[in-house]
């Protein structure tokens, strides 16, 4: 049976023009090398060399065999070089922070796929508010963070945008109107309102305020989205929330677009560093590649929910 030493010896004999010199290179006896070459020729069923006392010459049919053997050994060396370089970067840990709703809906599948491809790299996910994520990026606590409405200087990788929608009990009078009509922020002024924050400084109540609308009947402020939807189902009020947080189970609630659409955008930002690790670069490339292959459309999904 032929092994790599046989192929290396075959090339060495051709390069040296001598079995004895090739044997010396690999630290074996001349008779052992000669026997190995003979075994290879018998296995291949051809003569690779013509040997006499003065020199060893490659045959016409042996030349293409040697050409392929050289390419095979070069590829093997390239594979080993690749494996050696991977030992230096395909390990360690990456700290990534985001707000929970986006991690579950978008990042978690991408990171799981990345970790299967790079088993030596651990991705540590941290949940934080939008302000906490920006603070962690600034002080170097994390390597990557999802930033809401990122400033241009962040040079963020766009992950998508999320429409703000109105969620109300299905028995609410406005729930009977056509989806195409939508709901204005002004209509919410006196409605019993549930301020669902999701742990972010930018939430429904703040959205209304930024558009010149003061909500006068804020019943309760909650951070947890699931709690907010439970309260809405119980008829305690309505809310303005990011569409990505809307549950799959729409029983007891109605989702309506704002008459004048408002969006929140989010992007992936690298922590300031003069020496970004190769593992972080690999994760960023994986995320960018996935976004290119599988673009997401929040708006079309929103309409699907409303049609339901």
C-alpha cells in the first residue's frame, strides 16, 4: 500500500536523479528506498523510472505521474499551513451584546451556525439595553454590539429595520377598522396605554413624544414584552411596540400599522480597537454573508401578521 512517504520518495528520486540520494534525504537505506519504488511501480502497473548504475531517469509515462504527485504534495503542504494558521485564530471567545428580541429572531441562528463551523471559538452573548450596549462598546467590555439607530461614525453593519406598530385588544373599537387605514399617534392620546420598554430608552411612549404627542393615560410601564402582551389581551390598554417583538400567537390582540410609518434601525458595531481579532473578523464576515444571502423584510412580515 502506498503512503505519503512513498510519494515523497518518488518525487525525491526524480529531483535527485538517484535512489541513494533520495534515501539519504529521508534517512532510510538505499535498498529500502529501492524496494519502496519497486512496490509503487508494481502497484501502479507502470515503470516510473529507468534505473542503471549511473543515473535514474523518469519514463515518458512516469512524468505525468510525477507532475500530479508534486501537485498533491503541494496541496497537502497548503492544507497543513492552513491548519497551522487556524490554530492561532480559530479559538478563544467573542463577547457580543444585543437587546433580547433581535438576538432571538436574527442573531442566534447565525451564531449557532458560526460555532458549528468554528468549534474552537466561544461566542458569549450579553443582553443589555441599547444604552448599556453603547457603553460596553465604548469601554471595550464587548467585542461586538447591536446598536439601535447607530450614528454614522459607528460604521455599523446594517442588520435591518423594525416598524413600530400599535397592538390593541381584539375587542377594541379601532381593531375593527381596515389594516390599510392604520392608527395615528394622535388617536392614542387618551387611550389607556401600556408603556412596554423592552429595556430600551426608545419605546412607544418616547416615540409618541418625539412626534409631538403626549400620552395622557399611561396605565403601567413594563420591561418584559410577554407581560405587555398579556396585559393587552386582558384589555388593560394598548401599546406601541417594535414589530419584531410581536408574538406568533395573535389570539386576543390586533396588530395595526401606524398611519405614518416609524422605524427603528439597528446595526452591528465593532468596539474601537487597533487590533481586531481574526475570530471577530470571521464572525462579522459570517453575519455579512448571511445577510446578503437571506435578506430580511420586516415590513412584508408585518403585513402578513395584520392580514391574519
